[in-house]
């Protein structure tokens, strides 16, 4: 079916189904008071939609601001209670952990990812001992641990898919053993969801969910995040051989379809706002929980816009509502605590 045919069909549908004619119909009547706007709103945002990312660093008694992400910090494990208490108080359903790995612990193979005493493992133990009512999501990828900043092993100057998957399976199993609730492969290697699901089930982790970063695009919006996990300076080339081409939609369908068949319980679209069409298309076509990641570049741009009085802080809620309107089931956002506070007061 051509785009013109689709447009004509849509126009015909709207013309036939939507009744009304001015002046008998005045749509402003359902917008002229705050109470009626609340009554007829088509979408809503709640605390249940929010996932809070947390950056972890080594050391003790450390709360370290991230310069490229205003208002976001790295926490040493003994200080995790500072932000976890806020998450608990605001009834945030899930947090997502990301490590800032010391340079000395990085190497070509990312072996620190398999260390039972790495930052993620110790953080999982800390959180699970004290905050049983909050879900914990952990990325499965090697980029925080590799000296070259890539998500996989480099063999003969290329990212080796199959050898990387074997490492990712071990990483996922370790995280599950330490108490992770949601394994989130963000590496974009082919076949990793199926391999992880099989390994988890074999080790009796049937109840550990997989949130696949199924449509993760090679984007310019990741810069501040790479600062936050310490991989930006290490990365000497792009990730376009494994992350998706931002010109493509149908490719996202293929990625989603494969990951669902391999055992993904939920899927992620990343970045968020530039890819609202992808979120909507996936939700409409696959009827699976779709999560959106409002990535670091989106966050920092909005923050800087507010700081410089180019936009008002209402842009935060507006941006998150766009995800809900597109069909997102949940949103990973650095605004989670700020928005939760606003929702509670409204």
C-alpha cells in the first residue's frame, strides 16, 4: 500500500467517523477549564511509569556531580542509600544501575564485568538487602569495562558478535545470581537474548526478566552518558556496525521480532524523543511492553534550555507525556525523582 493510499484511507475514516461542524461543535468547550481538561485527557503520566538511572563509582563517602549532566551524580556504594531513600519515598518502581569503572580495571576483554566484586555486584547486594520493594535493572554490555569503549570484544579490528555473546551470557548470569530482577542487554549483538534466556532458565532463573534494548540506534545523543560511565575518552570509533542506522524503521521491526522470539519480556527504544515513531510502531504492531529511554543528551539539552531560560520547566512533563502518547509502558529518565515529586504534589 502506498503512502498516498494510506493517507486517503485515513482521511476518509476521519471524515466518516468524526462528527461535528462549527458552530454547533466547538472543541474549545472541552479545553476551557483545568477540571474539564483533566476529565477528557487521553493520556496520563504516573510514578508507575518511571525508572530511575543511578551511576555508581568506587571509593567511600562519595557523591560526585557529573558535569555534563546537571543534577545527576555518581554515588559510592556506601552512599547509595541517599538516592535509594528518595526512590523509596517517591515509590519509584525500578532503578537502573550503571558503573563508572576505574581505568585501572579496564582491559580489551572487559573482564571486570565478570568480577563478583565489581561495582554492579556490590551495589545489587547493598540494594537487595535494604530495598526489597524496588526492582533493579542492570545493563548487559561490555562498554563500561573495556579499554576501547566498545560493547563487545574486538577481534581482528572488528566487534566479534559470537564471542561477545558468550561473555554477555556470563555477565547476565552473574547479575542474576547477585539479585538483579531485570537483565537488560544493551549491546546490540545478534542472538544474545536467546542465549541469555537459555542460560538463565538452565540455572533456574526463570523469573528473571529480560528487557532487551532491541531498537538501540547509533545516536549522537549518548555523549553525556559516556562521560558518566567513563567510556567517552576511550571510544576511538563509532558503533555503527552493531547499533542501528537512524534512517531505518523496518529494521527495528526485524530486531524486535527476533528478540521476542528469543525470549524478551519487554523491549527498549533508545534514544527516546527522536524516535517516538519507532515506539508507536512497535507498540501497535507487537503488543509487547515497550520502554523508552530518555537518554543523557535529551536530558542535558532540556536542563540547559531551562537553565538558560530558553524553555520553561514544563518542558520536562511535556517530553515525558510524549512517550506515553506514543505508547511507552515505562520511561527511563534522569528526571524521575523530580517528576515524581511534581506528580505527588499535583
